[in-house]
C-alpha cells in the first residue's frame, strides 16, 4: 500500500476520541500512520497520543502571558513533563486561568466570565482576543523548526470563528509552500449583535480573511450541502461535502420498555429543548401509566441552574460524560436516540448550516431517532428531508408529546426510520467512504500544489 502524504493538521481542538471536533479529525485520518501526521492546536487540551505523536500547542493563555509578561508562545507537547514545565513558566494570574480550564472543573470568577463571554461571542472580547494574537510573537523560530522537522506535504485546517486561526493557516501555507485544504464544520459568517459597531468591524475582518482562505484552498470541505451551496454563491471556491464517519457495532434488538438517550452538547440553549421533551414524557407517563425515561449525557460542565432544571424533571436522568465504550453501552440499552436544536433566533444563526457530529453516530446505531428543532437548521432539515428520523419542528409540548407517542406506540415506525437511516449511513458515513474521499482530496491537493 502506498505511503500517505504527510499532513499537518491545524485546528483549535486536539485529536480526541471523545470531543466532537477532535473525533471528526480522527475519523478523517484514521488510516494515516503516526509518522505521516502532525498537529498544531490552539486549546489547552491533552491530545490523543494513541492517534498521533507530533503535537505543537499555542493557546490564548500563552498569548496573554506574552503580551503582559513577554512569556513564550508555543510548546512541543510530548508528555506530562512538558505540561508541568509549560505551567511553571506562566505568570501566576495567567496560570490560574489556564489550570482552571485544563482541569475541566467548573469555571469560577474571572475564568468563568471570560469563557462565557467567548461562548456568547461578545464583540468586545472577540476584538481584544484578535488584537492580542495580532501583536503577539507566535511566529517563533521554534515553530518554524518544528514544522521543518516534520516537512509536511499539505496543510489541513479545521476552520473556526477566529481571524487569527486563518492567519496562522495562510502563513504556514505560504511560508512552507504547501497546499491548503480547509474544513468547515460551523458557520461564523452571521453576526449575532446587529446593533454593535464593534461586531461589524470584527465581521468585516473575518469575512475578508475567510474569503481569502476559501480562494487560497485547493479544496473546501463542508459539513452539509446547505453550507456548500450558500458559500459557493457568496465566496466562490471548490467544495465537497464530508461529514464525520463512525464504525459502530451495536446489537439490533431493542431492550424491553422505552428508554430515550441524549448524548452530546447541551449548550446553545439545547438543554431547554431537552427539558420540554422531559415534560412531554412526564405527561405521557402519567396518562398511560408508563415509566419512560430520557437519559442525558454531556461533556459540558453544567452550571448549577442548568443541572437543577434538568434533574427537576421526573423523567430525565442526568449522567455526566461518557467515554466511547460507555457511550456504546448506553446506546445498546436505549430504544430512541434524541437530537435537539434550539428555536431562538440567535442560536439558529449559529447552527443553521451545521450538521451535528452526533447525526452519523445515531444513524449507525440501529436505533430510531427523535429530532426536535427548527426545520431551517441543517441538522433537523437533513433528518426531515431524508426521513431518517421522527422530526418535531415545534417546541410546543403537545406536538412533542404527539411525536413521542408515535415512536413509543408504533414499533413498526421505529423500524422504518432505523432501516432508512442505517442504509444511508452505509452509503454516506461509513469510515471506508470517508477514508477514501479524504485520501483523494489530499492527493489532489498535493498534485495541484500551492
């Protein structure tokens, strides 16, 4: 078998077996050997050393430390010794913020405030973050030597909401004369604060570099046909659609009783929709003397208010986070897998062109899917248009209850959705397909060059 091209992956998140973006990246490059792949990532996370050996990390905390105290930006990540050395070099204030984020505990004080500001995309914080990166010394000799040592054939950049991410990608592509492949999982072209002058400035800068990156890329990989169509019309570029793939072996036979399962992110107001499903289940259980449960597992660290709201519903069981093996076990014990998207205007702007990484996982699981969310959001539209799931495009509890009753009372309906979704998984989301297509994209980019 011919050796793969050497791919340098640039992304905010590290390769991971549990986190969504990291999982997507691993699904793309699962066929690569460790000597043919390396990653630069931009979050304070521990990477998956089973998947890849070569890592270089730059973070906001280092950039802040550099601006305030002339600290070093960038670190070759090999083992926990590097982690300890890295933290020892930090100013105590920045170190405290970093440690709180890395340890994954509940954020408090200033760390919590800053995190919430970035999640909400507050324009002033976005502006300040970009300025810190713009005037920082991230183009270090150490980074240059690290990239030269690996000697990549192509740069694969998982795009983001940040101008500085695109600046890093374009600099690497131009500096080392290697082609760029751009992958887009979420839409960040829409503003969330229409009356903010600062956001208008932020968005103008973002759109300018976003378009430049698209036109500089040999191929742009999107998460949905909806995204490809809209971006092609707005920005030009060469697109292909490629969602993440999974290889999942789950028993076909459903367990006794009815158990619903939600696994994934509850941010962007998704938790409010889960609560409405829980309330609909409460009414069904009371009316029909049933004991249906909705089990919720999420990697998010919930605020006390959200945790209290979820656990106050009789039919909702909250269980924290799961590793991959635990996830498979929970799916095996369930009848109906739940996907939700928020209905409020602001969060619809964020999710409108993105298809959740959970969707292919659910389709591969030989379980029926209940999707509750607005039909103009890509995940819901994808499931609805193709009839892969029972879709309720209303947050009205009576409508949700009706959809639930159909799935609970009609096993044949569940079987119909299962068969259609699983057939589509084999055609669109099987690892064999993703491996072949990503290999073709990388080879094509290397042939065409920069």
